[in-house]
């Protein structure tokens, strides 16, 4: 990593929340209670697709303490962030196993749960659609018969009426026919995996209260409190100024708490009991079954290349398993289309990316937003191409690595700032993992096989063109600064990084920067969401703008106090001083609330630094060609794993996991390494074992952490992490986002390593021992 002359940026400072989290003082949404608070519990469907003939509430009403029972008839209108297709409670039919049908409000959680269990529903079963490829067939039953009547909320979503297609994004670049003609070698690769869970430590929770004035107060574990406010206002016709959303620290999210679900239900529950405060928290089983999940995918990738390995053509089909409702699945399919080829320069590209309705739990954002999924598909195809060419997989990637002067699948022109340097990442990985032909696959003395696999990755943020963030600075009487912004702390350390950016800009010590973890939409400046690895970029720019504003004001007042021009002054070390004579200056404490002369007169006033930032120059994708600019910049990187495979019993263990990321500028190195390690753990866990198991009727068979398998701490490999720094010109101090990138390439790297070790095609996740056994005994596909 490059070393710059910064005092705070680039330094591994402790997290601002470390003491409270280590001591257990940090409060999360469900840690907060109020006298008289009521509790709500869900009754969820035990069918994946069925008409609702009747709902019998008689026994539920007989439970002591029950105040209200709500069904879909209470609010028979569809909601949804991109396409309004989902009733908050099932109406007339259920579309997935676990779908909320009724909500009971009672004095205690136990009473509400008991009553919810006593609700009786009579169903008429309907055929179940259990995969996206099945959903695409012309004779498959429709999951949404009224798809053509749903309101599209965001431009760029294209549902296809009278089908199970919630969205179709097309990419058409170059001339595919010419690309195939120029290809000496062609491969055809298919991969698939089903939905899985986010498995955040804190389950989703929300509480709502409606004051006599009509003011709605919501507390929620959310990645987007302003987004919650926006959708509540939109669907329930409440003025935004009459809604306040509070979000304290969030106990893990990984995209799953960017969705708005329980907030709608908590509001309806409060409305049903005269506005009283009602709390709704998922149990672990409800969090796995009833709330949105990590998307599944069936993909087909065809690649064509010259005999030397230069890519000429890519023909791609992504069938995303969006589940019963579109939520953000429609956006995920679009994001995957935008970056469909991976970080490779290919002139001729044809891609259809579908978000398909199935009778699975509906999907929402997962760390990487479609990119871990597409990367697994592309990187398995790249290794197959390397094998057919008899070429080193790393050298094939180096030959085709995207670079300045190339264009993306959506035909955005790239430069050193907006694409970074993936070739440098590849060369650093080659050195770090001792990658050479002799070490890619080796046999140990005890008969095990060690193999290395590699995966390139890239991602743009897919932010909306009006994504914004704001920041406000206030000064304390001791000269320290309070930073107010709506970035959510989900465990990633974003508040620390923003404090570092502010400290660097103001030339202050970190101890003099105070950041509040809780976000309150009534007081804090607007921010889109804490998603898409965009917070450091967008909120960081807002913080720098607020600092510039405060510095301008301090210099203006300081110029009066010091009898000079503002341009003569500098701000730093809690002082405003003359540039060429630093001994002449005045403390910020004497300026922040106005400068007081010895005779008692005061000039200036309260210094309030205000700043905001909007992403710029983004354009929607053309519906027929995909031409457009989906995000402000890309981050690129390389990941690799080394595995040890036992051919006797088909088991394996991951020995090493490595990441090299072009981060632009690493603000906090130790925190960045932690981000990468956490992402690698999550990516390996998903790739090696995480998945819902559905029976033929769409029922989830592993809805508990006892049966939903997650990587254990004893199985964690050695982590290797390094960074390349190609500055992003308009990033704060050159920084790019990095929150999601540790996950993205892990499945591809693991699949490539194991395919070498096993000598067979591995095309389906998770890569369990049983699946490897079946692939080897069955001869692959």
C-alpha cells in the first residue's frame, strides 16, 4: 500500500465504538423497551403456493391479552421498492412457505405467539414452482396473475405480463456473430445454486407508535432509515415530516436489512390498537423463513477466444431466483447484467438477465448485490476456458483483464480512476500465493491433493442517480467537533472511517471528533442507504464538504480577529492561524460561537458546517441494449484459495484464503483487513455449505441454525490480505468502497480450486462433500 503524508488517513486507529461494544453497553433495537409496550407475532404459511379459503381467528381471540389480529384484508394494497407486487400480509393466496398471513398484537410476546399459533387457515393447494428455469417455461403456472397491473416504482424495471418474469435486463454490445467467427476455442458452462440466508447475529426487528398528533415513530434495525420513511410515506399516505425513524447500531445486516418488511407490519399493528407502541421481532426461524433471503441463480455462460486466449465473445443467461415477490431481486438482476462479464475486456457481449418469480421466499440484497453470484458463473467458465486452451488460469486473466481505454458491458468508457488496476492485483496475488504451474496442484505424502484456485472480481455500486448523503458539524466549547450523518453502523466501522476523514480534513486529533451511532431521520441529514459499498464514497464526500464549509466560516471570523484576509489563514490543531506565521492565531474554541473582543463586542456567530454529495452522471440502461452508466466507479480485485482434498472420503479443508483489492486509498488499514477477512469467511461459508433445502412442495426443511449449516470457527483458514491503491479522483482522499468485496470472488476461487483437486466439473453450490462425491462418482454433469 502507498504511504502518504497524512496524519490520520491511512492509519489503523481504534474504532470509535470499540469500548461500548466490548463492554456490552451498545444498545440495539430490541434492547430498548418502554412501559406499556405491546408485542406482535406472525402467523406464517405452511404452504408454498395455495389459495386461502378461510382464516379462523376464534381460538386466537380467546387468548388472554390479545388486543388486535390483522389479516391481509386490513391493508389490501401491494407494496414494494421497485415493483409494487407484495401485500404486507398475504391476500387471497400465499406464494411462499413462511409468508406472513396474520399478525397478532397482545400485551406480552408469549400471549401474541400463543394466539398466532391458534389461527387456523384453510388452503387450496396450487402447483409449486421450485426453480427459475421451471418458472421460465411457457406452461408453468403463473405466480402473479396480475403482474401487468402492478405499479413500477423505479425506472429501469421491466416485468413481462402473463409470465413469471419480474424483470428482464438486456445487454447487447458489439457483434456477437462476428465474435463467434473470430473464436478458435469455445466453451459452454452452466452453474446453479438456491436461495440462502444472511444469518446476521441480530434478527430483524421493528417497533412503531402513532402519536395523537398523527406523528409516526418507528425504531428499526435497518440499513436505510430514510428509505423506511420514504416507503411508509408512499404506501400509507403519511407526510414524510410526520414520520421519524430511529436506527441504533445494527447487529449485522449484509444487505438483508436494506429491505422494508417488518416496518410496514409494525405500523399496521400500531394503527390497529389506537397508535400504541407495538414491538415486532423475528425469531430465528421467522428470520430464516418469513423475511427476505439471499437470491439463487441458474446461469449459462458461453465464451469464445482465439487460440492465444484473447476473449472474443460472451453469451450469457442469468436466471435469478427472485422468489415470490420482486423486492430488490429485480435490481439485483439488473446489477448483474451491468457487470455480466466480470472484469474482462470483451467486445462482443449478449446477456439476458432475468429476475424470475418462484414459490421460494423472496430475495433481497446480499453483500455484493448480484456479484458473488455472477462471479461464480464467470470464473468457473474462465477456468474451463483455460483448461481447454491448456493455459495458466492466472495468465488467461492477465491477458484479458479490463483496463483504462476499455468499455464495460454497458459501454461506459474506463480510465485509471474509475476502473483501478486489476493487472496489478493479479501480479500481487501471484507473488503472495506463490502461484506457478508446479504449485497449483500437488499430492501430499499421505495421498491428499492440494490445489489453488483463483477468481477475479469487480463491482460498481448500482446506486440510483439521486443517491445522496449529508453531514452536519457542530462545535463544542472545548473545540471538539460533533459529526451528524445518517450512515448506519452495521459492524463495518463506517463511523470510524468518516471520523478519520473529518479529522484529516480539519487537521484535528481523533479524540476531538465525536460521532453518534444512532440515526434519527428527524434530526440527521438525509442519506440514501448504507449499502452498495458506497458509504465511504458518498458520505465521505459529504463530510469533506461539511468540513470545507466549517473551515470557510472559521477563517472568515478568524480574519476579523487576526486583522488579515481569510486566504492568509490555515486551520489545524484546533486553531486558526496565519499561514506564514503560525505563532499568530486563535483557538477554535474562541471562534466557534463567535469571536468576543475584550470590550465585550462579538463578531460572527455559531459555526455550523454543512455538506452533501450526490452521485453524478449516472444514466438508466437502455431497455433493448443496456447502454448506460449504472454506477460512478468500479472496484476490482483478485481472490484465491488453497484447498486440501481427501480423495478417500471426498472431504476437504481450506488452507489459505487470499484477497488483493484495489481500494483506491485505504483509510484504516486494520479495519480494511478485518472487512476483507469477514467477507472471505462469509463467501467461503456460502460457497461450501449454506443453502436452504426445499422439498418438492417448496417447504424449507432447514429453518433453524441447528440445521442451516454455517462455517465454524475451527474451519477458518489462514487469511492473506493486501491492497493496491489506484486513487479514485473524486473519492475522499482517493478511497473506493470495500465493504462487499471480500465475499464476491470466494465461491469462484473455491470452485476452481476444488475442480482441479477433484478432476471433475463442479457447477453447483454449496460445494458440500456429498455433492463432490456425487459429481466424481457420476462423472460430473
